[in-house]
C-alpha cells in the first residue's frame, strides 16, 4: 500500500520533528520511535500482537533456541546504577569461573560497568569479538578479578523431582518453555525418574 502521501503519516513525522526540535531536553530518537510504535500497537488492542524491542526479540530467540554463546548469567540494573548478577546458569562458563549470584560487576575488560546499560553489557558479550572477559566484581565488600571465557550455554527448560506420598513415589516434571532442546532434557529427566522407580508421573506444562 502506498503511504508516501498519507496525511496521517505526515502528521506523525511533523510531530516527531517538532518534539526533537522543541523539547527542552535531548531525546533518544530510537526511544521516541519505539514509543510511537508501541502506542500504535496499543490502539490495536490485540493481546496476541506485540512490538518487541531488539533486546527483547534477541532474548526470545535465545530462549526458544535453548542455547547461546556467552557467559551464562542474567543481570539486572540496580537503582544506584550498578549491574548485579541475578542468575548463574548451571555448568556455564560463569559458574565454572566462580561468579556468584549477588556479585556486583564493577568493570568488564577495564570498562566501568556502572556506565553501561544491561543491553550494552549483553551486546558486548554476545556480539563482540572478544572471547575472554576479565570481570571485576564486588562480593561481601571484597573486590575480585575473575576471568571468564565465552562458550556455549545451555538453558534449562525442564526440571524434575520425586514426591513421596502414602509409600508411593510420584515423579514430577516441570517444563518452563518449549525450546529446541526441551525434548532432550525431558527425556533425560524422565529416564532418571524411571530409574528411581516412580509409581506415577505428573507433567506440569
């Protein structure tokens, strides 16, 4: 459909340019466009139609793929601007190197982490050319330097346990998301439960 002469589109462009030229503070152009698109998607009022930012889209792809090449941590930006490790994936390069949940990342390869957004930190690790990262972290008021080598990280989407009730063993399997490696993980967990002699099975999807 031809949109070059669309009056509504021209109105959008004029308002976009007006905001950039007249607002008293500097505005990130990309954030402004993203906000406009999110607003348009909101008008549609379709719960199955959403607009995803690049970081959200990349995170979704990683989740569905079930693995990625990185360090194996989830991070969060604290109110004071620091970046903190929220999760360390099992058997990941981060766990092997000794990083722990709660560590405050002070710097990465001598670049102060407090000046970075979590998206910038992730982009440096996931998309940069470096394969080794020296992280300076703060743990229990002590600064530590930890070398982490970038490698393949498998995301766990299946977990299991045995519930004992009335002298019976009930196997419980929880599937958090369906990824490319979910079947292999499910098969492994089921085999382990059967080896332990379960009498019944609950699958939580």
